């Protein structure tokens, strides 16, 4: 699969959240927003006891934010949105009431 995605599966009270982007998992803003939302939803799901966060593909866990988006920043608002992407994921993880395990 070469299309970017964020998906979640719940089995035996374990939510597995997987993310993927074909450019070494460098994540554009829309994928970061989906990832933050999915972590928040899993954290609020009473069935979920623990969350496993993993990347798709077989190479890089996460290369960071999208370099293509970074080089296209031409105003303060776009910059704010770009740099808030990972901050929102980190805050979703920080506020999550469930244990999060990174499968790297």
C-alpha cells in the first residue's frame, strides 16, 4: 500500500494505531491531525486499556514532518499550522489516560 493512512484496530482491549506515508513516514499536516484525533479517540474509548503506536512499512518509524510542507511556508499562519502538527500529536499522547507503547 502506497497511499498515506492512519488506521486503528482494537483487539483484546488493545488499540493498535498505525500510520504510514510513502516518503519514509514524513508526515504531512493532514496525517498528523488524523493521528492526534485517533490517539484522543482511543484514549476516550472505555474498551481500550493500552495503545500501541506503530508505523507502516519496513524502514523508517517516522522521519518527522513533511519537508515539502515546510518549504512551502510563506506566512505566519501557515507556519503556525505546520509547527502545531506534531505539537498536537504530542499533546494528545500527553493527555491520553491510557498507556502508549511505541513499536519501533
